[in-house]
C-alpha cells in the first residue's frame, strides 16, 4: 500500500491505522512517501513505523508533487500487488480485499476504482472531472469513469513494464493509458467515496488543471505508443 503524503498531519495517522485494521491477517507493507512536508506528518509516521516494521516512510528533500511521490513509492514497494491510496481516505481500506477478489475473478492486471457518487464534492470539481475523463477517453480511445481516483490495484508486472514520467497529477492517466496500450487487462470497480473532512487538498484548482494539460501535451506521443521497460 503506497500513500503519498504532503501536509497531512490531520489525516495520516487515521489513514494508516484504518489501513492496518483492514489488512489484518494479510502479508502487507505500507509505504508512506512524504513529499517534503513541513508539518508534523513525518514525525507521526516515524512514530508509527517504530512500533510496526510493516510501515515505512520515505522522505523527499524537495517537493516533487504527486507524480514524483508515486514513482518513489512504486519503486520502493516490494509486494506482488501494489495499491495506492490518498492520505485523506477517499475510500474505505476495507474495500481492498474486494478489489483483490475482483482481480482474481476477472484475471485483470489492474483494478481501477471509480467513485459511485461524486455529488458531495461540489459542482466545479464534478465538471472538471467530467471534462477530463471525456478528454482522456477521446484522446486515447478508452473511456474511463474516474481516471484520477486513487484506487489503482496493480500486479507487480504492470509497474515493471511501465516507465512513468509524469511529475504531477497526470500520473493517474499516464499509468492507466500506458498499461492499456501495453496490453494489460484493466477492470473498473465502483466504490463509495468519502470527501475530505480535514486538511486541505493540494490537487484541486485551475493551476493543477493547467499543469495536467501541459504535461499531457508533452507526454501524449509516448502515452499513445508506450515502450515496454526492459
């Protein structure tokens, strides 16, 4: 379980303890990637890691945004299955076994979650997401219901094959599109969505949208025709 973290002192302990409870009885590890936070979040994770060897923290010395954090976490993860989850718990970690079961039943290489009900997050974000999902579907010929939702459960072979280059929030689309275009099987799974109740999101706003579009232009050719990493 990879958790990217930036300024999440109000959420990170609850996220980790809830995940630990959900994964009780499983062979697992939790890799928290701290993206140069200046709050008490890193100290909270270090304290939890001292008590439980299955929890690890990796700290960036400078802010590398979501893409950089996920690339660090994916490279450090050692499991046969890898899942990433945002620190503000947008879904219940107890859904993870259901995702694993869906992977077993469908024989998919990736289970990509989508939010069943997004009405609570506001009109502006809903419009942004609808337009973005439509754009990705139009450009790459594969409609996805919720490309930026953090529930991405993958077999190790997917990450071994893909060269991820996005620094920002485009990384979700880059991951899914490249996996699909390299021939991996992807299934979508509907999940209950819980909007953030504490802390501040750093992944919303027009600035984030513009950075996604800039990266999309830059990475479009290799997303269309990705090369398998040797």
